[in-house]
DNA sequence: GTCTATATCAAGATAGAC
DNA sequence: GTCTATCTTGATATAGAC
C-alpha cells in the first residue's frame, strides 16, 4: 500500500534544490538521502514523506537541468551574435558550469515517464529550430557538441589542446553542410 | 607495508578476462570482486594476492579495451573502402559491441599512470594519422564520433532516428573541412 | 511532518592460518 | 595461493510512535 505523494509541493522543491547544491558541490557520490536530510536539518527517513525515492529526486534534478538549459538557449537565440556560435557557447557553458548536473542528465538512459512532459522537448526544440539543417544534421551536430563537452569534462583532451579551436573547426564543418542542406 | 604484485602474470590476466566477461554480460554494477572470484571458483580475498585492488582491475580492462580498439583501427586502415568511413564504422562498431567496456574507457577521467604506457596512444595515433586534417579538426571529429556512440548507447536519439544518416551527415561535414585543411 | 529504531543489503579490503 | 573470519563502511528504505 503506497502513499500518494503530490508531485509539486514547496517542501519537495526545497529538497530538490538542496540535492542540487550537494550534487554540484561534491558530486554524485555525495548525493545521499542522508546528506540531503542533514543539510535540511532533518533525518533521512523524513524525506520519504515528501518524495518517493532517490530515483524521483534525481529525475527532479534532471527536470531542473533541462529547464535551465532551455533558458540558456532562449537567451542565446536573443543574442546578436552568430546563432550557431551563440547556441554552441550556451551549451558548452552550461556543461562546464554544471558538470555533475550535465553528467546526470546525459550519462544514462532517460526514463521520460519520470520527468515533466515537455521539459526535455523544450530544450531540444529550441536548439534544433534555430538551424536550417536536416534532422540528421541536427543530430550529428548535437553529438559533436555533447562529445566536446563530455570529453572536456572528463579531461580526455591533452592538457594543452586548444578546445576553442576544435569547437571552431567543428562548427565550421557543420555550417558548410547546413548551407547545402534543405 | 604493501606487498609488491607483479604487473603481468597468467593468473592476473585470467582475473581480468573474467572481469571482462562479467562486465560485458551484466554491466558495471555486477562487476564486484566477489563475482569475479565466484566465477573463478575461489574466494574474493584470494584475488588480492594477484591484483592490488578493484581500481587496478578496472584499469586492466581499460588497457585491453584500448588494445582492441587499436586492432580495430588497424583492420579498418587496411580495408579498401573510404578511410574516413571505415574508421568511423570501426569506432561505432566497437562501442556498440562492447557498450559497458566503451563506457568504462570513456566516461571518467583516465589515470594514465595506471595503464600501460602507449595503450591509449596507439589507438589515438592510428585514428588521427589517417586524416589530413589539423589536430583541432581531429579533436572535433573524435568528439562527433564519441557523441554519436555514447548518445546511441544511452538511447538518447528518438527511437526512429536514422543514425546511419546522421553519421553520414557528420562525416560529410568533416570531410569537406579536411579537404580545405592543411 | 518529524522522530527513533531497524531491516536489509552489499561493497572493498585485511589478518592470519594452512 | 587459497582459505575463514572479520573489519569497516555505507547506502536505501520501512514501521510505527509522537
């Protein structure tokens, strides 16, 4: 017999915000129910009156992340600089400024039934709609951007690699392609 | 007072091979010292006579993975088809055929002091030397390939996405660029 | 909505005997 | 080289009182 827990309450939002602080500051291994409770000044079991389980907590974080990435994309679209460059910069900046959050939202399969419908779609739509390329090209471009961000986060490029230049080369490649695309 | 354990013994290789089976079959959460020992018919503590700790075991797996990826690149270079396409196919195939191994070797920072010097370099050298592009372009291309593989493994593309086409678009983009490169 | 107490589980690793 | 026994740690989650 499982209790029904409302999806959105102030306390729940507070728990997710606290979880986010811990994740961003100390990484995923520090994100435990106990750590969240400690920071809120309560005991871990009390959390379960507000949120069903840890998985729900993580999906709450993913939801927030998609919302903020969407916000970043909207701001980039409004900027006056080259659109492709502006969107790429927004994406890269988000990843570098929120590495643990970025990993959380990209490193695993996503159970879309556990996040608010539309959260992911909005970010995807904003990123794709800006370009003239085909869907296939948009997917390839996303793969490039994700690869650049995650390999940088994982420190896989040589320490002296000029990643700004690698971004430029990649974007130049796709720009050429999209001008030829539908 | 720590015991010195030889880096390469038959038993050690056997342990790593067993660990690989478990990782590939059942994923990282199944890869425990106990599971490895069970499959070998011994007790977990006995493993520590042959390998220092679990981290060493994982780095042994990463080493094997780089060696095999290097082999795949060599085979691709010898093929008669378009080089860029052949290398990309080899990379993608490796990732899809060994998803857990691929994740293990790419998802984290790499402590290069714990793998055999040259293992990573060989794979990198084989992949880069084939192209005429700049280093920056090579890095962008790697990011594209990694992004395509890991997003496919994480099922992030729509189920009906035609990933062959996305690969084609991305490779076409980089090909155009490299023809203009140094 | 919070608490205490507890169930449950599982991991990596060491000591010391044989 | 393998064993048994054990240490140490830490996690998610539930029951039931207040």
